[in-house]
């Protein structure tokens, strides 16, 4: 009995592999289109509920389209720049023009390599810029946007799964999966721990010098928990927020917390390893909860920042309401004196 799964051989990063021109179309790019389309649909729903209307202003579809468009442009730039500077600075600091160059060795590769945290910062800057130019309340509009972001993020991680990338550490769980990545780490069958591991999952390694061990499909973990479940929570709370910016803080802290935990199942970058802890420890197995990856450090910053901003936004909102009530009382008092 096999206690693991094989990555489906019929799945390729290209939608039409081997077909001229059409072979350039990739599932990951299609998932981005699906994600942005769903974000637009969800934001349009929020708009129709009147969440973006204010005194003397009625939100239109043109407003949300330009808002999303601005956010997407900055998000893509931030995701690409973030990946290059956080994970491979030794390459791109020497040749920064390669950040936005979609060719490698004469072949079209697209913009392979996008960082979530870079995209988070870029998208946030884009939304703030749009709100500043359009003179709209940023906290309210960002709250509306986070009602859509996790749903779109779900499909981004599904795109990673279809690409067979960003998989997790080796595992003996029954849903562990052997991925077809040509760069995947192979393990020597001469090592006793590898033999014991394979025996536990029923993997035949006779006449094999090296073996591809099953891994956590961490892309699907992220799609479920950082995507669908986080979106469901925020969507349910969208009409019950206590102050503008609350949903944005819930998203930031919620994503940071969930991703921090999932990072224990996801394999860190081989050329980086752990940022904190035992830097010499194996990245293929989780040997200690005190070994922290780059993603975990960035997620911890997100958690702390979300708490700090939530407190600041709550206090600011409370003061604004108190000053509004005071101004209203003074207005009533003046009228009564007349």
C-alpha cells in the first residue's frame, strides 16, 4: 500500500505544452487573471452594498476599476522587485535591469519569481497613492479591497501548485506528494534514515541510488487557509467592523499568523535556508520550531504591525467620533440660543 501521491504527469506549467506560441501561455499567469477578476467581482459587490459611499459621493464602477488597476500595477512591481531584492540580491543588485527583463539565455521566461511580501507592500502603496490622488478615505477603501484579496490569493497558490513549485518539506503523511520539478532534491538510498523513511510509506527503492521523497503540498495548504478560510472570515465581518481599517488589520495579522505556521511545512529556499536559529539544520525536514525562515520573519513583522495599526486606528476613530459628537452638540446649543 502506497502512503503517498505522485504529482499528476499530465499537469505542465504550460497550458498548451509543445504547441508553438500557445506554449507561452502558463497556468500561473492564467491564475493571476482569475484572481484579479474575482477581486473585481467581490469589490463590486461591496460597492453595491454602499460600503464605499460617503456624504456627497456615490462610488461608481469606474472608481473601483481604477482603484484595482492602480493596486495591481503596484502589486506586480512590488512582488517582482521584492523577490529579486529579498531572495536573490546578489544577482539583481549587480544587474538591476534584469528585474523587469523577461528573457533568460535568449528564451522567454516571463517574470519568474514573485514575492508575496513585496507584492503586499507594493499593492498597499498603490492603494494609498490612488486614495491620495482621488481624495478618498484610505482605510475604508483598503478595507473593501481586503474583502477580495484572499479569494484572489487562493488562485495564485493554485497556480504555484500547477507549476509544481514552492512545495513543502518531505513528509510521511498519506497526502504527501512527489513533485516532478527537475531541480527537486534527491536523497541517497544508502542512508539509513532514507531507507526507514521509504519503508514507512511503502516506497520501493531497490536498484535506486537516489530517490525523490514525497513532500507536503504546501501550496494547497496556503490556498485553503491563507486564501479561502481567511476570505470567509473577512467577508462575514465586512458589515460588522468597529472602525475603518479593522478588516485590513485582520487580514494583515491573520495572513501573517497562518503563513507563519504553514512555513513549518513549506521548504525554505535552498540558497538561503534559515535566517534565525540553527542555520546548518536541514531545510528538508522540520527539526526545530526555533529555526525561522525569511517568510516567518516577514510574517512576524506583519503580525506586530497589524496589532499596532489596529490600536492606532481604533484610538483615532474614537477621537473622531467624540469630536464629531462635540461639534454636533455645540451646533444644537447655538441653535437653541437663537
